[in-house]
C-alpha cells in the first residue's frame, strides 16, 4: 500500500480537513499561571510561604528545573519574594505600586517614548492627582511633600539632587491621592522625565526657582484641602514646565493655560 493510499479515508477520497500546528505551553508557564491565579484570587494570602521546591516537585510531578523556572517567573512579576537562610523560601506578596511603575517604565523605554509625549501625559493626569490629594491627604503625605519642597529649595544643590527632589515631590502628590494606579504610573513617568531632562540645558536656575515656587503653592492648596486650587495650580505648573523644557529641546511647544 502506498503512502498516498494510506492517507485517504475509507471512502477513497482525500480529506479536506486542515489542521494548524498546536502550540503547547511550557510546563513552567503552566505552573506559574496556576500559582499566579491563586495569589491574585486571594487563595494564597500575602505573607504565606509556598511549599519548598522539593515538595512542589512531588506535588506537581514536574522537574526541579521546571518548578524553579516557574518560581522565577513569579519573582520577576513581584508576586513572590525569595527569602534566604533558615526558614526561607518563596513568600507570597501582592502586587504594589512598584509593579505598575516597573511595567510602565518598560513600555516607556522599550518604545522609546519621546519627551514631548511624556510631558503631555503628565499634563493629562497630574492635575487630577492634585485634586485627589487635596481631598485624601494625610499628615504623613504632607510631611513627604514638605521634605521634597525643602530639598528642591536648595539653590546650590546639584542638578541630580534637584531632579531627584522634583521626582520625590511629584510622586508624593500621586501617593497623597491614595490611588495606587495613579501613584505607580506617576512614579514611572516622573523617573522617565528625570532621565530625559538630566541636563543643564533643560533645567536652568530660573526653571528651578519657578518649580520650587509652584510646588509650595500647590502644597498649600493640598494642605488647605482646596481641590479646585490644587487642580488650577498644578495645571499651570505642568504646562509651564513642559513649555520651558520643550522650547529648549526644540520640540513642538505645548500651549500654556493661564490661571484664572
């Protein structure tokens, strides 16, 4: 019997059914997905220790290398932390603000997002952060804002110190909003803007003084729990900063909205 004859169904005619290649997921991905779902659903609560590697090997009937790779995937995703020493192992942790920041940072760097786009994004969301901060801020939030304000006000400080204090202040506003998504997003955005403007050509003494004054004014509105003033002042600040930086950088300027 020829190969062609063997491939034909009993009726004698060739089959018209066409199948695509089947992709079989790696065993480590399957195990990581199951553990991830149990963590995110709350079945494995934060602080719970997962079984040791050797026990996971027995329970799952997978190889030690597969189990180790699955745990590594979860560690990279910040769903577990590996504790070394006696009593160590994989400890469950829930995603936090830094998880959001890390993912957004990868997108910004991987897609090489332009500075103008970063500034436009900040203009779109940071006034709302200021509004929420004015509503929800705590004494600890105010202390973080004031600490950043003091660091920014140091006139003879290095550019790196100024930019770091600037990041700290903007992140502190987002944290004071008590919205974890906004806080994580602003952390990544502020760090990316820091990296893009780490040059005296972008940030001169006039920009420093203007930023310090604007931060104090916005902090005062947040302290006074005045959301409308916080939005208005933050809008003017981020528009003005973007205009100053983009004018030097010779990119498309962004219209500055005047405060009413």
